[in-house]
C-alpha cells in the first residue's frame, strides 16, 4: 500500500453499488460492459461494516444503487443501519419492484429519499429503452413516493433517442409533482460508450433541448428544481471529475472493490482494493488507487502549467484513457488538449450515424451482451 | 416571496439539520446536497420548529446569547433560508 504525504480530505459521499442485477436493460448504463463477469456480491455484514467505517471518517450522503438495489433482500436492513449511523440515505432506483408495501418498509427503516428513473415521456419509448415494460410502474411509483411524503426526485437520462421529447418530459415531471428533476445528459462510460454513435445528440438537438429546459426552469422556479447535467462533449472545458480524485466520493462495487469513481476499474495498474481486505480508512488514506491522481504531481502538459487546474483537475481520467489511450493526458474535451480532435471525430461519427438510413441497433445492457462483448 | 413577520417559521420537511461530528459543524442535508452552516445560522434554524415568528426568534436568541440588536442579522439570514427552501411558513 502506497503512503501519502498529507492527510486527504475525508469522504463525504458514499455510493453503495449493492448489485449488478437489474431487470432493466438501459443501453446507456454506466455499469461496466463486463459486469456479468463480476458475479460475487459482498454480504450484509460486509456492507454494514463498510457503512460504519465510512461514516466514522465523515461520509454523510449515501446512495444505494447498482444495478437495481431493490433486488437485494437485505436492503431494508442496510437502510436501517445507515439511519442509525446518521447518514442521509438516497435510493437510486428504476422503481421496478417498488411496491407500496416496500416503500412503507423502507420509510420505517429510515430511508431519506428516493430517486426514480424514467426513460421517456411515452410508454412506447420508455419500454423500448428500458428493454422492459416499466412505464406504468414508474408512474405509479412516482405517485406513491409523494403519497408517502418523500421528496420526489425524477431522473431522466437524455440522449438522441429521447431528446426530442424534452418539452413532454418536463411537463410529465411537473404533472407527477416532482420536487427535483435531474435531466442527465448521457455520460459516455460503460454501455453508453458502446452505444455512443446512437446516443450522442447533434449540436442542434442539444442546443434546442437546453433552451427548452432553461426556459422551463424559470417557469417552475420555487416548485420544481431542475438539475441539468451537461454533455461535456459540447463544452470546451472538462467537468471537474469527482470533485477531485479521492477527495469527496467513494464508490463500492457489488464485489467489494472500492473505486474513486464508477469506471476506475478500467484504468490500468490502479490496483483498486477490496473492502474485505482493507478497512475504509486504509483504502481512503493509503491505497495506491485512491492516491493515484490526488494532487497535481501526476499531471502532464498542458494541465501542469494551466491556471485552471485547480478548477477541473484536468478533467476525467477515465475519459482521457478511453479516448486517448493515456490516463495521464488532458481530458480531450478541453480545448487546450492536443487530442481534442477525437471529440470532433466522435461528434462526426454520431452525426453520420444519425443521418444514415441503416443505423446499427442499440446494444442493450444484459448478461448475454455483457459476456459477448467482454 | 418574503418572510411574513406574523407567521411562525418551520424547518423544511424535505431537509434535515444535523450535527456532523467529523466536520465539527451543523449541516443541512437534502437530496444530493449538503450545506455547511456557521454557528449562528445553525442556532437560528434550530429554533424554526413552527412555534416562533421572527420577533419571538430574535427575543429568544438575544436571551440565549445575552446580547441585543440581532434583528437585522436574523432577518437577513431568514430571507436567504427562505429563498433556499430550508424554511417555510
């Protein structure tokens, strides 16, 4: 285990990916392509220990995610443990399997809020993208969430297949009484990366949708808060990855591997540690993976002399790796990156695909495809 | 939308006010967010339990901290809190 010079800031956000199992097959899922190869799941006692240790370090926001976290029978027990520790817990769910009985059970266990996803404003498109009949269930779940006095957080992932529905999506969210609406422009990792040519909107589509969303924000100000996650491919500066590597976020994958971010597993040589081998404190403070991109010493030019490096930390390591082959390089989204052309190539490729008459079909997230692609 | 001096003030039911031992401060928690509070803001919010209006709040705080002249500061903060949805009337 590598040592570090300064004590890093403590984790504040813990993402507990309880399982990779999911009844949906969304083609933009951020889970790894090879998820089917990581079948093992750490048990209830392991999760409780992880929650206890991370809380002691200062983690306070907790997300139960996956896959679909509802597929874990011990979810209420973990929620209760989290509540006793004083976490603010969030359930990040597709809504599939969330009956009224389950909502009541989770509320009694102390769950603080539920974020439910919906894939489109129409049943046909929603069920096509989810790969599963789920539209009616999701709407019912949205209604039940409000009925049981939870703030209702609706998450809609936006991409070329549904971006034309932006107005209807906003209206649907308002109609459902959402308190928060997250319009999450697809981030190209995992399955979204595989399907990028089909998911990446054209510049015109993106600009039109953004204008609609911004105008709507004003209309619903005070009633519904809209979070708009930008697609960084259309920006000229990268996002501040994870708020700084190993400073705020801690993700634990279903098999117990601790990750500084969702896709860190794909970066070579990080040696991401497992919670069954090390304590959270050891992982956070001393592990090779969590120290790998802390601070600025790892940066190359132009990042190392850039006066914005404290702002965005050179962007996303995983994106740099995926698009340039070098995880130390500047995130190619940045206009200062010598590899900026790969973004243009991605945009051109997507536009070409959009205009062609025989677009290849979306590859849906399921074990069969996972095994085939790995 | 502004603070009505007649009506009692309550803390938002969709937010949580909590002391964080690791940070040695009070914070407000809500979906996907956290706001760190300084001591005086926290003291004001703790009294927002639906039973006090602004003048009652000020009186109680002045008593608690053996001071006076808090009205303006308290009102300014409450306006901010209302804008942010941390309190309601």
